[in-house]
């Protein structure tokens, strides 16, 4: 992932790198069973989240990143809710639609 002999600009976030340069979903016999659904689901969730108005860390300790050793486990976020925001979620018309219907 950060091997200078293999990658250029190891400290940069680069979306153009091949998947095999990253071990987030495992490799070989230890490959993540949910890899392919997560490659679709995680960007969709992130896209919907970062579009929210006034996105910020939650107040107090819950807004601090919680760790289990070196692995982050949670960090609560807050944002301003509006009816317009729920109507513009990208999954509204896809398979996730029933979960995002606005009243």
C-alpha cells in the first residue's frame, strides 16, 4: 500500500491505482467475502453523507474517533436535516429506494 518500490507518490490519495495495490479487502485466500458489494455500497453511503448540509463531527466524545487498537471503529457525525435532503438521495430510485422514501 505504501511501498515506494512499487508505487509513486505513496503519501497521496490516488483513485487511479489498481485495486491490487490496496489490501483493504484482503488478498488471495483471505479475500473479503463482502468485497464486491462493499465496493458499490461504501461510495454510495459516502456520497449521500457528504452531500448533507452542515456535516460535522457530533458533539462531545461521540464525535471523536473510537479505536480498537490501530483500527477505527466509529465516529458519530451530525448534519442539518431537511426534507429537500432526503428527496435528493442518490439511492431513491434504485434497489435501496424503499429505505429512503420521504414522507
